[in-house]
C-alpha cells in the first residue's frame, strides 16, 4: 500500500485495535477453505474451471483408495456445490472446458449409473510443463516439489464467503481481501487498502468485468466499501467486518452444507472429503514462468506437502496462539489434567495448522472410551501420523461442530444483551421518562372521561 493508503488508515475513525479485535472474531467463522491455484486460470482461461480443477487435483492426490480405483472418484452435483460453491450450471460449464482440454474424464459407472470423474494427470502435467517452459514429463504425485513447481502458488478460497457474497467470483475476491486486511493489521496499519484492477487480475485471474460484478455484489451484501482518492485517483477498499460477522452468524437458508465437509453428507464413493488447506504467506515465492507473471504473495508449498491431510483450520498466527503452558486459543479435552495440558500443548505445537483438530480427535476418543493407553501417548501417535500426512480427523469433527455452534450462540446472546442494555438505558433517560409519564396521564384522562360519560348515561 502506498503512502496515501497509510495516511487514510491513520486518519480513519475506527481505531486499529477495534479492527484487530473484529478480525480475530471473524476469522475462525470463515469456515474451511480450499486451495485455489492461480496458474490454472491461465491454463483454462476460466476462473470457475480452474476452481473445479483445483479441487479435482486435491481429490486425485488425497482421495481415499484413489489408487485402487484407478484414479476414479464419485461426486454428486450437490457435493461439488458444497465444496466449491459452483452452481449446477457453473459446474457443467467448467466440466465442459476441462473435457475439451482432455484434462477431465467422465464416466457413468454402476447400477443405477452414477457419474464418476478421473483427472488425466499426464495431459495436465504436459500442459503445465509447457506453460512454465520445463521439460514435459508425467506428473508424479509423490514428488511434492515437482507438483508445487507445476501448479504454482495457491491462495485460500473460503466457500462460506461465496455464500455470503452471492457468487464464486465475489467469494474469491473477498477471500483474498480478508488476507490483505490481515496483513494490513499485522503491519500496524488500518483502514483502507489500495489494490488496482490489474493487480486483482494478476492475483486472482478475474477480468475487469468479473471484478466489477463481484465488487457490486459485495457492496450489495453490505460488507464492502470503496473510495476513490489521490492524484492520480486510486481506488481504495475496506471490509465492513461487523456486517460480515452478522452475516456469518446468521442462519444459512437453503444451504445446510455451508462450510461443512462433504463427508458429513451421504455419498457412495471411494473418497471422503476433507477440504484442502493452504497457508497464506506474506512472502512472494520464486517462480519459473515464460509468458506472463503468475507470482503473487502466497505459496502453495504448505498445501502440497501436508496441509490437505486433516480438518481445515485457519493459519495459526496471533489470532490462534499456542502457549507452552497449555493456554492460548486452543480448546483442550476437559478430562485432561493441567500437567497433561501443558505436555499436550508442546506436542501439538509442532503442527500448528492442525493442532485443534488433533485435540478435538483426542477429546472425542476419550469421551467414547476408545483410548486404552495414556491420552498423551495416543496424542503423540496422532501427531506422528499428521507429520507423515496420514492423519484424517473422524470423531473430532462433531466436537468442532458443537464448539462452533456454541460460539455462534454466545455471539447472538451477547448481541441480545447489548440490545437490551441499550433499550434500558434509553428508557432510563429523563426525556424518555417524561414521555412515558405524559402518555400515562393522557391514557388516564381518556379512561376518566369515558367513566364520566358512562355515569351520566346511566343517570339519564
């Protein structure tokens, strides 16, 4: 951000501390996110096809028993919508683009016939290698460095923000804007952020028209503000975090799966959905490119190596601190002793991106009586599996869902209490008391007049 943006932030009415506090409340409620690979937009010339392809790559790499099924996996239209936010029409168009490029294979299998998908990994590897100017070869999923080089950097796309904003493009824009806002506050800046249309295109692949439509949708939702300032004029934006929090806490109508893994829904398949998890980094990665710049301030390496293996959690930073004494924002099983909590905190600190998922799984296993050794030994085993990329949360998902429901209920309760306090304060003011007294006297006079008229009528 330039000096004009810093000056605007310094003179903003909202203090940085308040924005920081609001962001800390909003961030855990963004829900799970998937890795969106920007380079795939240049490959497909279609943002939504790139999003579907990003999730298809995830399933091909991490789907359960994917090797035994020769790369095929089953996914319904509803499940694709839950994972990506794409409507049925958008899915059809995206799949058509991928089929024409011979990247995605489709086949109806079984009785009744169900549509299955398979990624043409060799064709995809050849196209990506040609784009970045490297030697064409088969795409080896076991080579994380090679996959990261071919796919390029990724950014976090929050499916729940697409539901709030009313579309995938707007959700993608808002997801990136949330990351920029977090970086802004980390640097002790506040207020407005300057981001040009070419910069948005470079980072997200959205055209000018798609950006204008997305920004209009966000403004209509009440979570986006814009202002043009400076010479030459520059466009600044900021997110209305308080309004975004209200929308995130509101009940979701017609979309019960918003922010919920598809594994919670019935499906007959070889895969179980644990959404991908990419960690944003403020440092720009070193990329090899030939025709255009795909470089922007995020990296896909954490996603490729390990981060899609478990339940998605927001990146651990000052909003999700892990204290060595078992403090911080982590929620520990209630039956753990204080000394055990300190040891558990040290164990999960090695994997901050899935620390809470590990603790939730431990809590669920302890409550079910499924642990026959010490809780710390069981936790140590889960940490080892997570380090190898083999940890998949199962029973802990319900623990995390219940905690989110309690947090949302607490927020609503606080809002109701604040509203009641405001009403009580207004009623206690002298002018309000005077209005109430005057109204009572008026009502008393009306009733007294009616009683007098009734007595006169009886006398006559």
